[in-house]
């Protein structure tokens, strides 16, 4: 765990933000390249990304708050300005709803932009999960004592001002200190060994990015890459939720655990991807020109000369 990139006085610059920014920049660069191949202007992609990133962060925080309205009612400002507490599916859904309106407003083909954006979403998410690992959040379940060597123990991050364990970044440590006092004493220098689920998801997202990049060059209908992303990420996230250890608390007034809510969204994502693939599999894939513009249709052939018309002499004119 290496949560802080550098210090500016008493203010810590965490690794999470710069990694997210790096992932977004790489994703936008690749989106622009793919967009040019199908005639989508780079200016449109930059505008869309700017608004979707902002609304994605807002939506992910709103979904986190909706899942724990009781805690939000007690300490609302702590929930609003906390550095943790983001729901990826909330951000994805918020950005998707805005993108649907934005592409309609700008008159861009929606399935085309979905295929262009899907690999970049997976790539940016890869950097985000690496940032989660460095920050110590989104950690996995405690490993069985017999398999503790397979886990990762997050060291205690000391507040540089007080020299005491910080309330920030030591998420697994404080959680284990409360739930497993017999296994983790106050003098412990780190958390119990946990499953490094953040790295598993980062590796899975990187693999999804590679598969979608391969599929982009071989797609047969518009919407195919986006549908594949929804199904692949939904399946990966549904599986990894069984190994998360950072949110056993219930949400929606005790009806669901937070992990179960996430798995329900995964099922919806898989179903949506399968539906898109099924209903669009027979549609045509537009073939673009070498400069990203639709090919100009050839002019209709001229009418052949009539057999009974006399041949024209060279240099003669018709009046």
C-alpha cells in the first residue's frame, strides 16, 4: 500500500486521483483514434468525456449515499466530502444516461460511440483499481489462516502530523481491529492478510480491454463491442463480489447487503449486454472510407447511345 504520492505541506496528494487521471487520458487518446476511423470528430469525444467524468463521479457518490441513507442522515457532510464511498455502477449509469441524451442532441450514432468508448472504459477502470489497491480501499475478505501467505496485509499508514494511525487509508486495519480483536491487537502494524481483490479486478479489466480491442477490429455490427463489455465486466464483477470484505453492512434499510446490490446490478448489465447483442446481431456494419468519412456513392452510369442515332463526328456540336 502506498496511498500518498507526495506531500504539499500538511496536505497529502493521494495516488488514486493521478492514476484515475492517467487512465482517463489514455482512454480518451484511444477513443479519439477509434473515433477517427468511423468519422466521429475528436471535439465531440472530448466534450462527451469531460461531462461524463464529472457526472460519473457525482453519480457514483449519489449511489453510495442512496445505499446508506441512515448513515447519511446522521453525518451528511462526512458522506459528501469523504475521499472514499464511490459505486462504479452508479457512475457508469449516470454517465450512460447523459451520453444517450448528448449523442442524440449532437446527432451522433449511439451504437458507434458505444463501441468506441467501451475499451477505454475498461482501461481507465484498470488504473482506478490499481489506485484502490495503493489506497487500501475496496479490500478483500480475510484469508483463511492456513492460506494467509496468499493474502496481502495492508500496513498501517501513520498521520505525519500526529504520528498515530490515520483515519484515512487504514480501512482494513480499523475494520479488522473492530471485528477481529482476538486476532489483531492495538499494537499491530498492519491489517490481517486479505484477498487482493483490487488487483484481480485490475487484471480482469486489462484483459477485457485487450479482448474488446481485438473485437473492435473484427466487429460485425454496431453495438457489438459495447454489448461484450457489459457482459464481460458484469460476469467478472459478479464473481469478485464474493471475495470483497469491505462492505458486509446492509443497505436499503436492511433488505440487501452492499455486495448483493452490486451483484444485482451485474445481472442487469449482463442481461442488457445479451439483449443488445441479440437484437442488433443482424444489423449492418457501416463501412467507412480511408479518412473516416462514408464513401461517396459512384454516379449512375450514363445512358448508352441509341442504335438508330447517327455517330457523332469529332469536333461537331449540337445546337
